[in-house]
C-alpha cells in the first residue's frame, strides 16, 4: 500500500498556486511531506515541503524533465520521513538536518 496520496483529494490539480503557476501534480505523504509540480508562464517547478522542516523548489526547462525528477524525488522524501519517524530526542534534529542536506545535495 502506498503512503502517497493526492493532496486535498486531487482538488488542487488545475488550480493556480500562490505564485501563479498551474498545479499539474500534487501529492502528500502520510509522514508529512508534500510534493507539487507547477507550470507557470515562465517556469516549470517541483516544490518539496517537509512540514516543519524544509521547503525546497527546483526549476526545469520542460514538463517532461520536471515529471521525471518529481518521480525520482518521491522515494527519497518518503525514506527521509520514514527513517526519521523512528528517531527521537536530541538525535532527531541532527538526523533530520543531515537527511535534508543529503536530499538538497542530490536534488539541487
């Protein structure tokens, strides 16, 4: 069973995001991650949000490239929050920032 679901039951697809881009894909992970693919008049982007921790946006030259990267980022994001969910105490902050740093290095 997948831990990814359409954000807001898919109602955001086709709508316009805060910065003016049309939302093409929008999913949320049960661990607290959202990933959104948007197409604006001058940009195509994928935004990743780990609730309470990170907001990371990448820009692409084509929807095809953005969709490929969208699919590549999802397992890394899921792995990040699933592994962190087993960590507690003072190790949590360190492990989470290490995971975020690795994600941003891999997906600049």
